[in-house]
């Protein structure tokens, strides 16, 4: 059994599965671990979903590169006016409607 290393902690289960699918498409074995995976349906505390992605140590560097390139494809940006983080698809700040002004990754 190969040693595993924690790659990254996702903010929620959806994000974790998105990353997992992307990494597995690159041939990287990913295991999800975390509180959100425990317990039955309906027992999850809302807003607390700690999900971690674990990969084999031998694939850790590759997985990190994949994560970096994923983030590069979808750069978030931070509003200089109100400092909210916006998704890359937004051209205006969702919070204050200021124009996109800064790349943030
Ligand atoms: Zn703003």
C-alpha cells in the first residue's frame, strides 16, 4: 500500500468532486476524505463540509501541477473596490458592480 499525501482541502463536496474528476482524467488516483463523507443523509451540519483530496505520494507533484493549471484556467479576481472575490466569468463585481480590475489566483 502506497503512502498517501493530502493534496488540498476543498471548500465543499461539489468542488472536491470537480477536482477529483479533473485529476482522475489525468490519470491520478484521488481519494476523498473528510467529515462531509461521514454520517447519513440529512445529518450533515450545513455550511461545514471539510473534504480533503488525498493522492499517492508518487503522484503528488503531478497532482499539484494539475491543480495549478486548473486554477490558471479559472482565475478568480478580487474587487479593488469592496475586496470581494469574483469568479472568472464575472466582468463586473457581483457585490458592488465595480469593473473587473485585478487578476487574482
Ligand atoms: Zn466589489
